[in-house]
């Protein structure tokens, strides 16, 4: 990767050659419908060409128009860097402001093919969580970050650089806002239109803000969720032999496989995308997989009996998995799953966030662009089947929770009965993980605390792990409530085992749940370690 080239500005003299067809070496975002009128399509072109010198408009206009027609968005593939991106050590990033170098380190990490869900479409996770809207913005933003001073602030809106503004050294170097619209236009229909126009993007929580640390970023929270679900629902501290069924092995949901093993249970995760499943398997996060439900059931039974922690991937639709578990329960009387959830991207159910049962992955991708109305109908039927299977198992003892991904909301919109019996408001029959499990943790002030070793040195990360463990052990000696002591115990165990679980994907980063006192103590300890040379 040529970091000097990346910081040199938009390459227009000469123009890079056209890309031609999309690369088959990476996974691509689904093609989207183009909900634009003829005049709006012209506006989308004008919006894209504003980054390009006027002398090149004739050459690029037809190319951008074809991209819009083919993919539902102008990504500007011609400006895709000719090499894979990664979070290079900060010292290799030559900038005027060292703060900007750290931002560039983080931005590049979000587009690392090992990290990003659809790197060539600038999507980090969640199906549509973008870093920037197009590749022209990428080159321009990196150049501005490289050349700005500590007396300037760069302002971005949905990837678009508004400009560099005079500020001061204590002001932010970068101010970002994504997807901001007034409430009257806050709908999926307007989002699709504005996205096609190139004037908005959904940055998720950490994609468009350049602070994603790979799937590890949700592993700790998922681990805590599963462990505490066992404590609350099953009244057990040891999850050996207990089965947790869910879906999703993508950018965020991929954490579930690793979390299940750390929590000590049998994790069974359905994933329709073969490339996503194989990516997690190659990274060592997913231990076993099969596309055969007979094999999946046999593996579940085997590991339930041996009480060994394992992550099992089902290459197929989660509806088929849930329905097969219902059949097995009805046939044998044996409930093979104690805990269940779902991490499909139901915030975006009709544009790749949820794949309906009965369609192949490729056919679903094609239909969502060619016949979006039919695709929506199939998604809603699939959601109704999925929740019906979950209901059947819940009546036998399954404990299910919503993972904050709008799964129950979309089931309700699809016509399923998910309302809590006897409720006179909008409460669902199944709780959300925040409401029922993590709420207690959050109420004590504990939440995700992340740090990144911008040196790119794994030894530095290991040293921060040791510092964090020492700091937490000191804090745990205080006279605190039993519930807080339990958090310290869980978090000390986590940080002491973190390196051994090989959780780094991309930048040398770590996540650790902590309260305010812990965060302050950790920050001070890290600062002292840097000052003394203990870490670089």
C-alpha cells in the first residue's frame, strides 16, 4: 500500500483507467433500485461531478450514469485505489497534524478488506454502514487531513467535505455528521432516494465516524450478554452444554461466533452469504460449518453431550434452521436450544439486511433490485415464518431476546403477532437485550471502552492488556456492591484472555467494558506507559 500516494489528492492528471467490471476478489454490496426521476438522475450526476474538474466531465458523465443504472449509486469505481487498504502504523502517515494521522489510521482500518463488509462500496458493516459515499471523497478527505494544521477543523456531511475552517488546537480536527434530515423526510423511501442522489449515507455508529475496531468491537458486549442471559434465564454460571442459536456472521454479527466460545456455550449461527461465513472461518472466529441441517443437528447433539464450547455455522437461511429445530423438538420431544436471538440487519430489511427463505443468495440479490415490491413481500412472509418457529420453541422453554436490530419491529410490520399478551401499549412479547440483560450492566455505569495502538505493534497491545488487568484488580479491591464486583471479575477474566482468543482483525485494538472510574484510571495508566516508553 502506497500511503504517500493516498495522501496526494484526487488523481485526475492523468485519470486512472476505468475499472471495467467489479472485482471478483471481494464481496460487493447488492445492486439497488434507482428510485429517481429523469431530472433526479441528472441531479445525481451533477452531485458526483462536483468533485471533478470541469474539463473531465464529458469523459466521466456517461461512466457515472452507467454506475447509477447498474448499482443504484455512483461509487466512482475508477478512483478505487489500486491496492488493498489497511491501518498502517501512524508513524508512516506523514501529515502536518499528528492528530490527523491518527484519524487516517482509523479511516483506513474501516476499509481494510479483512475488516469491511463491502470494501469497494465503502461499507464497513451493517449492509449499508458507509465510511464515505464515493471514492472521490476518499481521496479528497485524506488529502485535507494530511495537509491541515492544528489550527483548522475539517467538516464532513455524509462523506462530503464542506471545507477546512479556521479553529484552534483544542478544537476537534474533524467534525462529522451523517444522514441528517428533518423528520418529515426521515423514511426509508427518502433514504433510498437521497442515497441514490449521493447526498446522504448511513454511517452506522462507527463506520462513518472512523472508529470501528473490527468485529472485536462487539465481542465483549455479546459475551457479557450471553453470560448474563445464562445467569438470568437459566440460573447458571456455567453455560457448558447450553445452546445459543442466532443469525449473522457479517461485520458486527460475526462477533457472535467468537462470543459464544468465550462464554462457554454451543453457538449456532446461520448465515446466507457463503463469503461472509468463510471469512469468519478463515479468521478462526467460526470453528465448524455445514450447509446440511442434518449435520448441524448432529453437531448440536454431540457438543451438548460433551459440553464443549464451539461455534457452528449453518450456511443457509436462519428460518430453515429455526423450523428444523421445531421439527426435531416435535419428533423427539428434545429441545435442542436454550437461548436465542437474531442479528440480521433488520434496520435495512429490503436492501440486503434480511434475506427471505426460499430464495438463493444470488436470486435474492437480483430480485431486490429488479422487483423490490415482490422482494419486500417475501421478506415479510419470511419474518412471519421465523417468529412462528421461535414462538413454537419458546413455548417449550427457549428464551429469546431482540438484539436491538429492529427484528421484532419488522416482524410486527410484516403482520406477525409479537405484542406482549395483555399489554395496552407497544411492548413486545420478547425483551430487548438492553431492556432485559444489559440494562443492569449499563445502570452501574459499565459500557464499552476501546483503545487502539496506532503503532500497529501487537506487543504494545499486549502490554496495554497487562496494564488494564492490573488496573482493574486494584479497583476491584474497593468496597463496592456485589453486582459491581461481578463486573470487575467478568472484565478481568476477559482482558486476561483477550490476546489468547486472537480477536484482532485490522488495527491493534481492544475493547473492555468499564465504568467512569475505570476509564479514567485506564487512561491515566496508558498515558504514563507512553510517557515512560513502556508502550510506543
